[in-house]
């Protein structure tokens, strides 16, 4: 299956790209996606640091099953704004 992965803000800056297309096995989960995206883009935070993922604009846990054509977004950590 093919899944589009969007990268924003810090993750886009670290990797130099805003989108990656991944080919994953039919039974892949968000955890599988995280392993593959970290392998392909080693500038991303590696284990043990978790990646926050939204699938089709909804937050998803590691066990969430993926479907062909899904859009996943890696949500970078947010820092607060001072005055």
C-alpha cells in the first residue's frame, strides 16, 4: 500500500522535505510507518522519542491500521510563545 506522509515545521526543516510517499505492507500500522520513516529520514527523532502521528487528520496510536491512500502527518513538538 502507498501512504503519503506530510512533515511540518521542525520536521520539514530537519529533513529538507515536506512530503514523503511510503510503500508499506498491506497490514501496516502507524508503528510500522514510524519505523520506515525514521529509516528513510534519519534526521527525525529516533527511538525512544515518540512521533505523534495523525492519519487522515485524526490523531492515531501505534496500533492504528493503515489503508492504501491514507495521508499521515507527523506532528512536531510545539513550543509556547513568550511575550
